[in-house]
């Protein structure tokens, strides 16, 4: 008997379209893996076992089955996006336990493409922090369950890395896709502004939040992004030569990059040189004020998200975060600081096509009750390990995380690629070259994949 656990989304969809597998058997195998492993990983808040099997049967009966790009593919959804018939808790006790009437547009597009939603994944409260734990569950890194999966798309990343689903949907407001992907050995892309429908929260953190895929291969990332975007804008182009800058400097002053992540970026640069690209050491002209700009936008987004919620039911770290941000909302809403950052960085990206950096500064924090810790301790922990991602939400430009090498613990290391607006296809093409030259183990050895 062929097992579909551990296969890519592209492989599964092809098998279902060609009637070599049924959606029900594919979904059932993945549900069994979730039941066996998720007690150790904590990826899911809700598992939709019966509903998913029923939806798998609906996919099998569709007249357009042979044309569905994600036919029968199990997918997990981050619990800040509406899934019809399920509540959207966003990691909090303060949010209503009320079933959604309709799917978020990205969820609807995945279902229209033939995907089956098997569950909703854990997030930190209101998706604020770069670790995933709270009243609804704790998501751990399947490569090292003593460590957090990262955040805020931590549950989605953990689900994919553990082989519980081949792909998952998350979003990224200050690194919330790239941080857990880097921790968990996955591919992700935060698309540029406007490529994929957002609608993540009221105002999408002032336009900084973008929905995107989590996957184990570039092919699956490209496939899922095409579905989410509703167009083939990410069709692979013929490979060309790119002028690439490699930077080992943290965008945030005072944060050092640890040796394993710096080494990963250096080695990835060497790989791209061998592939024929022009690669030079060059640091973007990050302003000294970038840390303040990041903090004001990060906190102001939360201040907007707590509107209408019972603040007494929020954890203390979230309340403080929102209180700090309240005074910055009007300043942030104007967008002046983001426009100034774009103007400052545009000449650099006129000279270089792509920026290569470490994806993180250091390995993720221990998987602990961070939601019970103080606000400043959380902010410092997040900033010290994940300073590389926020600038590209502020600019609205596309950025990827790609597995590259391993940490001393044996968990994956990762690099980040950043491009100018509209460069999603170029970034995916470079990621594909890296994947071919330095392939990575796709699933954590938490439990043998059949």
C-alpha cells in the first residue's frame, strides 16, 4: 500500500487527479499522523477529522477533479483566518467562540483548488510574538521539541515540519511566516504587498501583514502561492544571472548574528557564486531608527487589534504591548516612516537585484510559558533572535526563508532572500537553485515517515 504521508502537495494532487489515490485515503492518513504526533508537537488548536473526511469525499465527486491544482491535498490554516463553521480564536481567551459564516478569501481559494482543511493551528495571542504558546496550546519545533516552533505562524510551521500536512497557510506581519519556517526547516515566501489578498485583521497591521504558504519544497511553495494569488504570477522564468548582495549585519542596532546563521549565509553566497551569480558583501543602509520604527508599528498593530475585546481576558504581555502601541497609532497610520525607509533602501535595490541574509540571529527560545512572562522579557527574547525580518514588512517587499545547513543541535538553519517589488518569481527561482545544489531533509525525524 502506498503511503501519502511525507509526499509533497504536488505529488499528492497529481495522484488524486490521475485516480491513483482518493482524497479520503490521503486525508485519513494525515489525520492518523496528527492523532499520533500532535500531543508532542502542539500544532493544532482544532482538528476537523469528521468534517475533513466529508470534504475529501466532496472533492472526489467534483466534476473538475482532473483540473484541480491541489486535488485532495490536506492543508492546515493559521487560527487568525476564518474557516467556515469554525471559531477564530487567534490564541486568546478574549476572542469569541463563534463559528465563522464564511471562509477567508485565501481559504476559499485553497478549497476551490481542491485542498481539504484538516485543522486550525496554534498561534500566540493575537499573533503578536515570535513564540507560539498560550491558553489554546503550545507549538513546539518538531526538530527539537524543547524549543518553540516560532511565531506567530508556529502551529502551521510545526504541522508541516512534522509531516502532519504537506502545506499550511500562515501570514507574516513582522516575520510571522519566515521566523517559524526558519526554525522548522521549511520554505516560505512573504509576498509583496498586494500579490495575495490580506484581510488578516483590522487594517492588516497598517498594510504590513501578508498571507503566504509554508511548504517543504520550492515547487509546493510556488504551487500554493499561485493558488493564493489567484493567478500564475509566479510561473518560473528562465534562470538568469542576478546581482546579489550578502549581508551579515543585523538591521536592528545592538543585535549580533550567531556563528551558525552567519555561516549559513556565507555558504549560501558561495553556492550562488558557483551557480553563476554575481555576489558581493554589501549592507543595506538601515537607519539607526529602524528599531524604534519596528517597535512602534509592532505595538500599534496590536493596539488596533484589541479594540472591542475584553482587555481583562488578555495576557499581561499583550495588554502592555497594546498600551504601548496606543500612543503610536496615528503616527503609524500615516505611513511616513515606512515611505522614508523605502526611499532610503531603493537605491540599494537598484544596484542589487536580491539581498541574501541569515534568516535569524540565533536559535529559537526554549518552549516555555512565554505568555506568562513579562512584556519586556518577551520583546527582548523576540528581538534578539529574530531581527532580520521586520524591515521587509515595513517596506512591503517580498522576502523568503529557505532551509540551509544545520545548527549544532541538529535542527535546521536558514537564510533569507529579499527582493524588490514584483520579484517573487526571481526569489523562487534562486530558492530552487539552492534546493537543487544543497537539498534539505524535508520532514523532522520526530517519527519515521512510512
